[in-house]
């Protein structure tokens, strides 16, 4: 018959320490075992360090992202937060995540997902995190709609996260070239070279 529950295994050092039970009909979750101590979902399969890791907010999203990437001939590694609305699993696995050159966040396209992306980005080394913008709510919805190619394109188009107030020099080049000329009071005699610079 139809499955009534899903069980997602969570590990520490490759050994299963907990399961998250999901009731299919209601989407209600129940933790079985030591879930708070667990690694990110899929971390034991992802291995240590490398060029790129993708993080989603849920187990189904992680599996959907992996499937879509396989559909496009890519073998990028994907993991999920232990609890979608809680970023504490990032803090618990910070050292492991810092072993990757680039971390791409494929979080839900809603206010909670945006807030989570900001919170996770703040925990990681600046210049390491990129945020994906998806055409659908989440990777699982994209898989259901057959949008593997669009998902891969969203990875390629992911934007580097920058904390508020920090602007890249390349983003300001046009403003620098076209800055207004401001007249000022000339420097006193003996400072002619400074007047020439101004």
C-alpha cells in the first residue's frame, strides 16, 4: 500500500544516532534518538571538504536537489539542516562546513527561508556563502515540476552574500567613473601640488 511514514537517518561520524519520522498525511515530524547531537542530513555521504557544498532546509529538498543535479549529469554534494527553521545545526557542524571553498544555500523562497539564509551566512566566513534564488518555493517543488535544468542554472546564478554595508569594488566602478566634480576651497600657497590633485 501507500507509505504512511518516512524515516530520515541522522549520523555522527558515519554512525546512525537518530531518525526523524515524518507522517506523510500530516507532514508532522517526530525525533527518534539523539537528533540534537546529529550531523547535517547527508553529511556522512558528502565526505570532508572540497570545492562546493549545497545546503537545503529539509531532507526532501536535499534529496530532490541531488536528483535534479544527477539529471543534469552533476554530482554536487547536498546536505540539509537538521531542523528547517533552526540554524543551530550549522553552529554544531561549523568546522566541517568551513572545509568547503563555497557554500550555496538553497533555502525556501519565503520569509523564513530568507531569514535563515541571513542567519546561516552570518555564521560562516565572509565571501564563502552564495544564496540561490529559485523560481519555485523550494527544490522539492522544482523536482515535481521537472525543473532540473532551471535548478542547475540557479546554482550558477547564485549571488555571493555580503553583510549589510559592505559593497564590492566592482559594483561601484560606474559610480566612481561618473562621480560628480565638487568645487572646493584651494589649499594655501606652498600646497600647489595638492590643488592639482584635487
